[in-house]
C-alpha cells in the first residue's frame, strides 16, 4: 500500500493502459485461434452458415484433403465483382476447413506470372484470364487433392454460379472422399446402346453418361436390382413384366434412387423403320398409382409460347405452322433454385407429357420444368398417325394453367406389391431344358414401405435424349464434329450426379447471392421509365399525326422560295407548339418524380442504416439513466 501511495496517479494510469493493451492483444489472438467457428449470420439465406448436409458430408472424410485456391489479387483489382466473390469463396472454404477438424487443409496461392505457382496452376488445369495487352494472366480457381492423388478441379469460379457454391464444394468433397465411379443401372425399351440406323453404334447420349458413370444394363427377366447400383435409369419403360416391376419397387423400398424418362408418344421410335417394341407411349402406372403420381400416357402438352414453326407435307401440300408437339423451353420454364436445372439455358422436347400428384398423395413434388399458362393437354393420337401441325394448332384452346413436365419427387411410399413378390409364370419346356443350368436369384425379405424418403426425378419426355433434339453434327475435314444446341444431355447428367450423391448432398439447395440488389429502387426506376416510354410513344404518334395533317393542308409558295402559311396551317403549327410544350413538361414531371422517389427512398435507407442504431442506443441509455436515478433516489431515501 505504501508503494502504491508513492506512485503518482499519472504513472498508475499509464501502467493500467499498458496492461489493458496487452490483455486485449492476447484476447484477440486467443479468439482468432480458439473461436473461429463462432458467428452470427444475419443474411437472408444464411449465406455464411453451412447446411447440415454439408456438415454430414465433411464428417465422412477419412483421409486428408488439400484445397489449393489459386487467386491473383491483380485480377480482383481489375474486376471488383470477382474480388468480392473471392472473399465469399475463401470464407466458405475456411469454414469447411474448420468444421473438418483438420482433415481439410486450405492453401491460398498467388500464381505470379512466370512463377512456379503459375506453372503448378496451369498443370492442374486452372483457367487463366488475360489481364492486359501484355499477356499477363489472372487466376481464380481451385484444385483439390486427396491422399491417393485423386483430383477434382474448379478451373474458374464464376460469380454467376454463386447460389450453388456450397453444393459444388460439398460435392467435390464427397467425390474425393468416395472417388469410386457411381454405377448406373439401365432399363430401356429403346436402342440407346445400339441403333441400327447408326450401324449399331451407341447413341451420343450414352457417351455423355459413360464419361462420368459406369453403366450396367438390367435384364428384362431380372427379379432383383443389384445392391451395387447407385441410381436406376429407366428410359421409355414399355410392357414391363411384373417381375421387373417388383425389382424396381423393392429397389426403391431399399432406398434406391430413380431417374425416369416417360413419354406419351416417342416420336423418334415412330419414325424409325421397323420400329422396335418401344415405339408409342410408355408408363409406370402400376408403381405410380400406388406412390401417388399422376401421368397420362394418352395426353401430350402443347405450349403455344414455345412451339417451333415447322414445314410438313400434309396430303400432298406443304403446311407451315407452329407445331405444338415440339417446343424449346428456356430459363423461364426451369427451376432456377434446383441444382439440376439452375444453370441450364434451354431444353428441346417433343410430345412431352405432364406430371402431377394424385389427390391423396403423400409425396412432395418440386417442379423442375414447366410450361407457360398458355398451354393445353392434347390427345396423343394427333401425333401418332400422319402429322398435321395446322390441325393441332386449330383445335388449341389454352387451359390457363402451367403443367409440370419434369419434377423431383420425395417422401415415404408403400410397395405396389403388398402381398410380396409376384409368382413367376411357369414354362414347362424351358424348365426341363434349363433345369441343370438354372440360376436362382435369391430375393431379400419383402419390404412394404420405405424407411427413408423417396428420391426420384421424372421427365415426361424421352425424345430429348435423341441426338436430333440436342446435337448438331457437321463434317469438318472428313471428321464429324458434334456441337450441343441445347442442354438435354446436361439435364440427364446433372440428374444422375445429384441422385448419385449422398442423401446429405441431395438435400442441399441453392443459397442465393451474396450481392443483394436494391429491387425496390430498381422497380421505381422501371416504373418511371415505363411512364417515360409511354409518354414518348404518345408524343411520336402526335408528331406523325400532325405531319400527316400538315401534308394534307397543302402549302402555297412564292417565287422567292418563301412559304405562305394559311390561317389553318398557322393554327395547326400553334397547336403543335402548344402540345410539344405540354409533352415536354410531362416528361420533366416524370423525371422529377423519378428523382424524388429515389431520393426519398435513399433518405429512408440512410436513416435506417446510419441513424437507427445510434438512436436506439441513445434511447436505451436514457432509459437506463432514468432507471438508475430512480433507484439511487430510492436508496437515498431509505438511507
């Protein structure tokens, strides 16, 4: 105490400040190391909070994974949107690393020109972007490597795909944690794997599938789908026997995933000489009726806004008309929030059907592709015989309703075979002939209801898989060059990739964008611009009308070139000048109103964002001060 009394107040204050600074310094270091996962995410779509599905996938990592994020700061300086997006990507990757508990190692690398890091980025396949005329390249991509040297590359992080960023990164982790190729079981009545018209070569769509997956055909006599099948792909199922339907049913009951392509009329098969048994309509009615899914194999959907104009011979004459059976569906028809269709731009369809839920269905249906409201369900017989686009168009009457062409189905379902496996049909001759070599497939215990939710995607069209609806082939120096003209193949591959992932991966959805535009301000601008354009159009019409009237009046001219205006012409010009001034005043009023509305909204936003918090703190402080004063007064009176 004596020592402290001898120290001056100033020295004691300085010492206290030094101790406080040291304390804050160590607190800052400790918090950065120990409480990195602590956060308060107030964004609308929880952009900075990992989904439970992502956490589940990360927890499955057995061997370490290294993330090499290549980013050129100079690229971000030239393109600020990419610079902001880099921060978003880096923060999300850091969160991945923290949640993994050290199993994910994040390295952020600046690939300077002509450096070893740049050579490494190029070797991995990271895409370089020219920064200036000197040829210097900027990079913004990532290479992920697991302990067995399996690699997954993001050549370039595109901000337009920001809403699927978490899904893409989670899928990348999942594929590195389980690098084995997914196995697809194929059931089809079409000649997808071999086509006589192409000398028994596989359809081009098969090349897309086999590039990413291992395909295993399922025999029509199969009574069980093998357990190693990850996704069952069913294309144009036609006249499936009960034994195969039961195998599909039990595959679903065991938690298997389905990708189904149905069609009220397969036009490609119909046009093929000696059409195979798969021609015509296809359905899974026996299963769908029990599961609660509605699909009418005798109706196709015609969308007036997306029909393709064709020229077709009808009874010896060429008819040019919009063919309601064929349609090109753009982004407006697709679900932008689903990973399967979110980045697609167009899908070409032919005689597509519609999907819906039955009245008492317990399933959840998420539409992936829909028609506009100017659409109608049309009898499929009109596209099963001689095609007459004009006749189909004449009978069109909009139902003022959007129809679902492709959808994702989820929920619990019951078996379509409540009494167990169907009894096989006995063939005495075949039994005697194959009695020695007969292979008996052991069926597992019959499952009456799914334990996990159904995971199924259904597309009510099969023609989209044929090359003429999505691929353009050209001869180039003796070689055939194939160029996709629509995203039909992408829809198929995206669906297989999504269904082939873990349950946690399938549950992920888009998370929105970190850049939040001011929609209200934009709406005000658009409304004002609409008024401006409307007024401008009125002015143009008035000018044309007045010009026509002036030409009709007839002008008389003198020899010296001067024009003599009659009293009627002078009056017309005065009216024109008066209307011009009035319209200009209207235009100024519109522009002033636009500026005034924006300024008022800007002021409101500034008040809310800048002044609301200080005002709130001041009000709370005043309330606390009054409370403390009253309490102090009470204590004084009691004392």
